[in-house]
C-alpha cells in the first residue's frame, strides 16, 4: 500500500512539475517527466525480487537445468530494459529512435530465443520414436 | 532521495528559466544560452545517474551480474 501511495504521489507531482515547466523550459519539463517515470519504475521494480527468487527455487525443485532458467531470466530482463529505454526515448520526444530501439530489441531477443526453441525441438524429436 | 530529486530537477529548471530571462533582458544572450546549457547538463547528469541505478537494480534482481 505504501508503495502504491508513493507511486501515485510521484506521478501527480511529476505531471504537475512538468506542466509548470512546459511553457518556459521545454527540455527541463521533458527531463522532469522522464525522472518521474524512472522514480516510479525504481519504486516498483523491487517488488519483483521475491517472484524471481521463487521462480529460481521452483526451478531447482523441478530439477530443471539451471542454465535454462538463467537464460530465461536474461531474456526477460533484456526485454524489460529495451522496453524501458524505448519508453524513455519516447518520453524525451524522439519517437523514431524509440521504434528503432524496439526493433533492435526484437532482433536481439529473437537471437537469444531461437537456441531455446531449437532445444525444445530436440526434446520433441527425442520424445517421438523414430520412424513413427 | 526519491521525491526530492524530482523537486530538485524542477527547481533547477525554474532557476535556469529565471536566470536566462534576466540575462536576456540585460542583453547578454550568450550568457543566457550558456546558463540554459549548464542547467540542462546538470539535470541530464541526474537523470542518467537514475537510469544507471535502475539498470543496476534490474541486473541484481535477475541475478545477472
């Protein structure tokens, strides 16, 4: 509850300050809005820690290889960072650069995901008996 | 630290606006431009530091370091 109040307060304050600065000092208004966005994400991202830790513990219990879980977490965090930087860029007023960042992130994530998909394919081939 | 930094950024923005308008009225456009650039750089450094902290947090939360 405390975090939600903090996030809503930061949102309203950031919007008000950005509005105050918008007419006289546009760059500062944009940076103020960006700082508010970063503060919101900083307040929220700590809440992810127990979920990620639980996921790791669960994967250990299921006997999954730790390598795969690390890879999945890496892909997840890469997606998070790409989306975050694209939104920050859009906030600062450059839409085209944000789109390019998203596109580059998609290519990167595709490159990171395809080995995992191929591994699943290998497992499937092993499950289906040969010649069936 | 959380909310103060937002107020700091807004305060720097307001201060820079006032100073550069005064300098403009006094006929020192060059100094006014320099003031605006200095304010922008200060705010940018603060924002970049926050972005770095956020990325660090992502790295520690996902056990990537």
